């Protein structure tokens, strides 16, 4: 990619980009931005996509913003609402304030960006967009920090065989709020019911008072009969998510793939929380390319090879070249 230097008015400030490889495009482009720049950016990005042999996609809360879920650290986001939750908190307080009690998350639907990423599991789509992928890694590894389950639900639009393939390539490194884990037998169980138990249905999210332990969700449910078998042992349940201070899931698999990754797409994340905040640097250190998709400027994006600003639901499908036919259910 040749050096490009230009000015544009993004509605707030005049910005100059003169890095050797940094190109920027907005979803809502200002009228004074040279029209010929748009296809130039997309052509350069798609050329990298087409020649990449190993792709990793890292997603954060900005991916789900188009579904009505506030970004993690933004106004109304989970960080501001639940930052006080730590493993050291009493389990009563954890459940009383838990995002598992959040009906907005349960009722949210995948947006265009989720569906665009799910479409990459279709052989005709991925072979057109990234035809040079290594036979050992025929699909991008999709790593999401989100616990809202929307990326998994977007795969439901695929035929059953492709859905299974897509799920194998989706790593929810911070877990899912729609899965419970027993603190005793460690059995995990999907659960989309709200509330999880009667006491939680009577408890407000902004309350800090403890719920009696005897009334909290149990392994085996409220009708637990005294059994001690796995999955029905009467132990206290917790959300199967990674709290601060706990090790994210799948780190060995992620690290192995990053070592050979030549393109990483960073989608909707501020890149401030380790270890995910180091993924782009790991790829660039071995001369791989980085493409960032965010609503606004974020930590370290000045080092990206491509920077797409705007709602991910708009920028990501367009940049990938996903068509309406690619998203059709069949």
C-alpha cells in the first residue's frame, strides 16, 4: 500500500492521515471526502483479505451496540453498572446485580454485523472473500469478548451442518450469561429463563442487599430433591462468565492461532482489557495486518493498517463485501 495523505471533515474536527498504511473510512462519509478514495480503501482492504492465509476476528461490545446493548464502558454499559462485581463479592450480591437478570440482553437480536460474520461459515462466501486461507484453517477464528450470546444466535440462520462448523470456530472467551455453572460440581447448563429463581424476580438490579443463600439458584433448580449427582447436586449456581481476575477461556488455542495469523479484524472493542488488548500487537509484531472497526477512535488504533469508523453494523458488512444473498436463509 502506498502512502496516502488527505484531509477530511468528519463533522467535528479536521483530521490528517499520513501514515504509510493507515487508511480511514466512515460509514457516514462527509460530502467533501473525495469519492475516489472510497473504492481505493475498500480495494486495498479486500486485497489483504483475499491474500491472507490465517485470519482472526476479535469482537467486543461495539459489535452488539447495533442490537441495542450499550457498549461495555459507555453510558449505561455493563462496566458502569457492574464494575463492583468481583469473585470476592458475596454470591448473593453477584446474583442480585447480575447481568443474567437483564431482560434487554435476552430480548436483543443479532444485527447486520453479527450476521455478516456468521455468513463467513458459508463455503461460497468465505471462498469469495478470503480464497487464500490455509487448508488447516479454512475459516477465520472468531474470538468474542461478549457474553450476550448474539454471535452464537446469529449462526442459527445457517443450515445445521454449517451452524456446527461456525460454532466450532467461535470462541466465547469471557463465557455466556445464558449459561450457568455450579460452584460445587461445575456442571454447566444453558438457561434462557428469566428469572432464574423466584427471589431474583423480586430483586431489583440496583439493589445491593443480599438475597438469602437458601433462595439463590441451585444446581437442580428450586425443586432440588436432595440429590448429590453432577448437574443436580444442590450447589449454588453462578453465571458462566469470566469475572475480573479470572483467566479467560480458550487462551491456549487463541495464542496458537495468533502466532500464525497474518490478518486480525478488531471489531467493536476499545482494546483496553488484557489479554485481548494485546492480540493486535501480537499479530503486527510478526508483520501481520490489523483492521479496526469501531464507532469512534480507540486505544492504539493509530497503529492499525485499516481503520473503519462508524457503527459496526454498517461498516463491517460493507468492508467484507457481504451481500443480501450471502445473508439469505437457505
